[in-house]
RNA sequence: GGGUGUUUAGCUCAGUUGGUUAGAGCGUCUCGUUUACACCGAGAAGGUCGGGGGUUCGACUCCCUCAACACCCACCA
C-alpha cells in the first residue's frame, strides 16, 4: 500500500483529483430517460471579475446537491454558464479605458464591443477555472453564455414573440435615469436610501394679486419645469385657489392651481408644485389633468434649454443652488427646513437616479405575473424556505411594467428597426413618397420597410436589460426555441438554487418568462441561500475592504475546508457570518478525517475490502453500526429537507465523536477489520458531497492494486439498514462510556497523572453482564491497572467514590485520598443531585401533572426520581463514612 | 408607511410535532499516557434561552405584546 501522508495537503491532492473527475466526465449528463433526471442550472456568473464568496456558497451548495443526487442514482444535469452582465461589464471596461484617458465614444460602438469581448474571453476563462477549483461537478459540455449564438437567438425570438402578443411596447414615460451610466434602469435596479436633505418652501403668487400659495419641495431646481400647483380638493385652506392662475417665479409663466385627491394636505404646506417631466407622482397627475410636460433636466444630469438661459448647461447640484439663491433674492423663498427622505441610487454605480421622461421599451407585466402566480397557487413551484413564497407573491401582485431597453452597447441589441422619414426607395418610381416611420420588429434584419419599401431603415441602438436574457436561462440553455432532445429531456428543471437577493431580478423573471414561453414553471423547487457576511454581520464590499477572497482560503486551507465552512452551521435563506477561523476549523476536521482513515487503512493492510454487511462482534461493533445507520437515516432526511448544514454537521459529529473518539479508541486492541472498512467506506460516501477531494483521494486506498480505481463520486449514497439501529445497544454503550468518563473526570479532579494506572471497582447492578464483557476496553480507556465489575458489593473503604445512575465507582487511592478534598467533591456532587431532585419532586408533587400528563412521561419522571434518590443516598452514606 | 427575518454560553450556531439536569464548535482554564491525528487527546468552568404577559399539568418550543438589530417593498412633494 502506498504511504498515506501524515497530514492532508490539499494542494497536492486537488489538481490530481480534479483531473480524474474530468477524464471520467462525472458531470456529463447522458440520461436514458426523462424519468430519472435531476436538472439544475448554475446561475450564470458575471464575466466582470473573479470568484467571490457569493459564488463559492452557490457552487458549494449546488455541487453538494448534484453529487448527492448523482450518488442516489439520478441522471444529473448541472449546467454551467456565464452572464454577459450588461451594465456591470460595460462599466468595468469603460473604467479600464478611462485609465488610458479614453471614453467609449472615442472607440466607437464596434471597437468598444470588440474590447468587451476580449475582456469577456479573459474573465470567462478565469472564472471557469475557479469554478473547477471549487470542485463543481457540472457538465462543461453544455456550457452556455447569455450572449452566445444560441442564447441570442432565444432572446430575439422571445422579444419578437412578446411584441406580437402585445406584451412588449414602446412608450414615453418617466423612467429611472442614471446620469453616470447614461442609461435607463428598471425600477428594481434603483436602491432607495434615506438621506438628509432640505425641504424648500417657495411662494407662488396668484396672477395680478398679492395672494399667494406656498409650496414645499425637496428639488427646487425642478420648479423651472412646473406646469401646475396641486392641492387636495377637500383642503379648506386652498378651496378658493383652485382654478386660479399663479405666476411661476423666475420663469414668469402662468400655471394653474388644480385639485387632486392624491395630494396629502398634511404634508408640507398641503400644496404641491407639479413637474410632470421629473417626478413620478407629478407625471401621473399631469397625465390625468392633461398638463404639459417641460423637460428641464437632460440625460447627462445638466439643465436643458427649457430651464432658461440663466441655467442651461448647469449641472444639477449647481442649478439647485442657483435657483435657490435666485428665489431668495427675489423674495420668494419662504424658508428651508431639514428633511430626510428616500433617494434612489443606481445599484451599479451608486449615482443619484433622476426621474426622466423618455421613450423606452417596456414589457407588460400583469399578464405574465398572473401566469406565475397561478403556478404558485397550483403548487407547481415550491420555495425553500417557504417564507419566500409570500415575498414572491407580494412582488408579483404589485408588479409594474418592466423597462427593458438600455442605452448601452454591450448586450443584445433590440431586434427593432425604424423606417426613416427621409426615404431611400427600393422602387425608383415612387421616389416622392416619404418613409412611413413604421416600427419593424423582426427576428431577421429586414432589408427594407415592409410597408413602404423604404431602404432607409435603422436598427434601434439600444440593448436589452441583462435580466431579460437570464430570464430565459432555464430553457435557453437547453436549446429553446428549438425543440431539442435536451429541452425535451431536462425541462422543466428540478431545482433552482440561488441567493435570495436576486429573487425578483432573476427568479421571478424566469418563472414569468418560463410560464409564457413553455407553459410550465421552469423549475419545481426554488432553494434560496443567504448572503455571506463578514464576522460582524456586514455585507462584504470593496469599500469596506472586509472581503475575504475564497481563492486565498483555498490556497491556505483547501477547497474542502472552504466548502464546509460555507455549509456547516448555515440554514436555508439565512445569512451566514463568515470568518477565517471557520475555515481553519474545517481544515482541522478534514485532517481529522484524513488521519482516521489513515489509521483504518493501516489496520486493513494490503488487501482492504469493503464489506457490504459485516458481522458485529461485540457491543462497540453493534453500537457503531447503530449510530452509523441512524446517521444515514438522518442525513438522507436532512437532504430531502435541503438542510445541508444539518446533514454535514451530523456527519462531522459522528466522525469526530462516535467514530474517532470512541469507536476507534475502544477497538484498537482487537479491531474488526471488515466492520472498520465498512464504516469508513460509508463515512466517505456520506461525506463525499461535502468534502469531495479528500474523500475521493482516501477512497483510492481501498484499491491499492487497481490501475484505475472506481471513483467515489460514482458510488452509491448509503441507505440506512434500519434493523441495525438499536436503542438498547446505544443505551448499553452509554453506560460503558459513562463509567470511563466518570473515572477520567475523577482522575482529573484529583490530579492523577495519566501515566499512573489505578485500580477501580464498579458495582453496576443490572448492567453487569455486558459491562463485564467490556472490562478490557474500560481498563484501557480509563487507564486502569485492574477493574473489578460486580452487580453490587460492600462499600469500599479508603477509596474515592463516584455515583451515577445505577452505578457505584470506587477508586482505591488510599495514598491520595484526602478526606477533606473527597468530602468537598462529594458535597458538590450531592448538591447537584439535590437540585435535580428538587426539580423532579416539584413536577411529581403537582397532582395535575400526574393526572393529565401522558403515563409514560409520568413514569419517566418517577424513574428519574428513584435513580436520583438512590444516588443521593449513596453519596450521603459516603460522606458519613468520611466523618 | 407596510412586510419579513434574527435575538439561546465571551464568539459562531444546533435545538424535530411543547415533557433533556438546554447542546456543539471556537475561545478560556487544568492536564498530557496512547506511533491515525498537537490541524490531537482527556477533563473543567461558562446560559434566569431579548423583556413582559398569556395558553397548558408542563413553554427555548405555541399565542399576544414590547424592545434591539438586520433586510425587503413603497410615486413621504
């Protein structure tokens, strides 16, 4: 047999094992039928940068699931991929260009997009490597990219189809504009934050009178675009102002006072200036009252010519100051109050979002959401944890139309063309006619306008929101819209696993688009994991500089340790506090498993075998089989609940405590090789989904002579043998360990050095028969020179005594025995027992308890009472003897 | 303004349908016999389970309420 390294050194093992998996194509799905498949799509990673802990937790959980399902005999498809990540990627490339003093306009669209593709290639390669480093057993042969040919075809198809069903439309609306990214954003890409600002009170005079109305606003610069002042119709203060004309200060334009229910009389002065071009509520009111809309802020965050000569070209914050000063100068600024309100920020670059009126493309969401909601109602879609269903439903209930066009260059350009006004005719005979300006939405680029035959047509320069393409991911990855074999076999997916932070961005869109295009929920179960936070519970971010690099953790402690640290102690949907000490702890565990295996293989010798059902020889054998099968039962149960943390925790607990600390120690004298091999093999199989590298490497030791050992990754996951689980055996073993632990405890308390062996006499009552059989093991683990086991007997003089339930333990340590110390020790034991007695007595003294509680509960209490009373009696007697 | 989650030992977390003397790991303290492991082993200290109220024979567990923290949603001018 090859020497097994004294410590597990991940660096030496991981590459070798990765390669073996790759050669064996363990991740490649080749199902025989649709019945047995398990499908899961990897959330496509952004090609913006390197692997972070968010990816690490995603990959870990998904790989655990994939490996578990594979070992259970499922035909697993876990499909990897990457996302072009529109704004995000464009931003990083632009930033890079800026370092060279270049803007995207300097390069032009075509050159710029070429640059982004170069970036994509580089980072795609890098992130793929890192995914492999995590141990991800996905199917690389089916890898997809949101912007590759097939996925682009799917996007076009989807867009055109939605347009034909009138679920996509073009309209001029107030949208969220990011002046830094210079594009519109959808509503969910805007992050709202409470910010301290000012509330400015401005006085507007009624035309040709000295009566006036004071309005309150947080954005005084928008007053240049006011087209009305609104008050609540039931507000007596303003009743007779309604219908009057006001003079808009600075601009000196007449605007009228209108009445609208939506005005809250309690806020500010109860009068609102209406700027339909720059405020969502104003836009609504403006629309309903047919007010004109005057755009005073342009797309670059600067004032337009409509703001007036004095302000045109001014950046927003400057314009604000200038307007305020002007108003103050002319005496129309009443006062300024501090005011906190929520301000929208770009989720990509954090710039303040400007509401801007603009012509954009929208997806009509209500009909799509209705389909998604009905899937939830029909239980075609299950959430883990369940509470996310509520959130999902609530969001869909209140859904608003989705702005999908973006003023970017990196992404799927809209399959939309416009017939230009200035004609370029195909048919020279109708030269004089103007282009009809129609909108052409088509899968294939049209050569001419289908209506007027105009050749002067141009494609819409905008691209689609990244999430539009990722919304098609569960089926676009399988070849949709073509009816491929993959699509027929693997759709719908079984599970969708991702972080809860993209429930709306991604999950909801997939469900809606999946329902629309395939008539089905794209997956049966949505499993949502929590976010990885730092040890203080803060989000990891570049600005806080509290990020931990998973690659550095892998370098230092190994992938297995990192994976465990992300899974153990985590619950679905709950954030995870991560710290390096967790990884260290898990590294220690992997090493423990490594060494326990090293010991076992040493015992097994040159021809190790894996017995399927070895015969137990004694209590420890029966006990470890009972514990093992209980573990298998519980692990499988935890997996079906998606409680991965629980499963991993239980396996660790078993390995460390039951297997290493007790079973290996207790059987060292005369190990049962077959059983040892069996238990280890089962441990490796159980642990493999969590700890793939170390377990795979250890597994090889079962086949020292095989040229190509069978891979653990392709083994069967253990099934519990329920007949091996025995309460009685576990109880008996508990008595054995109790004796050992009690003796060790006393030794420690009395400072008996471990090297010194001592004698012990134990009276064990009804446990006599099996304790006698374990005398050898007890002697060894308790460091005894001799051990006498009897049913009962005389109290042993000059001995340290310890009493447990049904047990009397005497350690004749005459030389060491100090009556004072011994008395103190016994008194402590006595006090503890008396406290417990009080608790039990109180319970039993309650007649309601004995009358109403179930019989077995009452009996259990009575048994407790009897045993603690017996213990107390013994301790008291002992104390008396000591005088 | 709505909604959700969290609150258990110094720290990170387990605690199944209500019945345990409330557990584990890290950290702390004491001690080191055993060629699997010091990335280890043995032992110990440490908790009125966020506060209050209720249901119940019995509440860490169910209900109400309050508090702190975190997050999500919302057109608070």
